[in-house]
């Protein structure tokens, strides 16, 4: 298997795709996002993309001066989440182009839940 999960195999499962804002909020504050991550994610298959992981890494460095390798949760997330290539969207769907990446990953993963944070 290469860098990306085989699309046919992904289509047999349902899962969760999280936006960077949801994961960052879960790491830095008590609240709904942390509850989602702690209580709901362990019971689901997780999907992400290289673009989403890169955005998460950059956000943690830029906003908080933190190296992702220093956060145990992120190491576990990277190990557990399946990396998929986002679907090509015919046109932008969201006001924020970054959210289109979440939806494009969710489309490939046939995600039952995709959390877009604000």
C-alpha cells in the first residue's frame, strides 16, 4: 500500500474527518471540541489528508509555538487516522476554501461526520 489508502477499501467503511480548528480547540480548551475528540473519535474510523495534517502542524507552530511531535495526542492521531487523497470538487462549496478540503476528504471516506469548527 502506498501513501494513500486504497479508495475501494475506504468506501467500505464510515468515519470521521475533523477540521484543523476542531483539533486545535480540543487541545487548547475545555468544551465541545474536546468532548468530541475525547468521547466520540475513539469509536470511529478517522480520515485525514496530507493537506489537513500540514495545516494542523502549521497552525500549532504559528499560533502556539508548539511542535506537533511534542503533543502525544497528535502522534496518536497521525498513527490512527487513515491518509486519503481528497476528492476533486467540481466547484468551491464553502466560503472558506480550507473547509472544502475537509469536505473533499469526507467525500472520499464517505464520512458520516465531518466537523467544521469556527
